[in-house]
C-alpha cells in the first residue's frame, strides 16, 4: 500500500514537473507485496420478493481480489454472517485474521430499482 501511494505521488510530481523540468527521474521498485490484505466479504442480504438478480457481495469480492491488493477469506471460514453493523462480533473476524470486513444488504425498490447499503 505504501509503495502504491508513493507511486501515485511520484506520478503526480512527474505530471506537474513535466513541462517545467527536463531532468531524468528513475524509480526503482525493489520488492512487492507477497499477498493482499485479508478481507472478509459477507454475502449481501436480500430484502425483496424472490431471489436477487446478482449477488452483489460476490461482485465486490471479485473486484477487490482482481485489484491484487486484497485476498478474500473463504466464506467457509466465517464464524458469523452479519448484514448490519449491530450484528458484527469483532472477535469472530479477529480469530480468522480478517483485516477488513464488508457487510451489506440489497433492497428491491420495484421497477428494476434497488438500494444497496454496505459498510466496511
């Protein structure tokens, strides 16, 4: 994460100095991150008739994992499955070494409209 922040700052500096400065800047990356931050993404609750068209929690998980910065904790390891912050037992997530937790709900508003609520 620190290297990513450094690279972003370096890119901004290069853009700002690109017109005014003609000096060469070399950035050498000597090591990377072995694995992403362990994150638990609980399947989002569905509030509406029938079944949801998409599983939003799965979409969030796929995007986070694809970024390379996060590693999803398998759902089988979850000790609980909260959907609201009042239901979260932080000890459950520390035991499985989750550094972040994503919970949420999807509510059918009718007419192909949905409300998605999530918390990190």
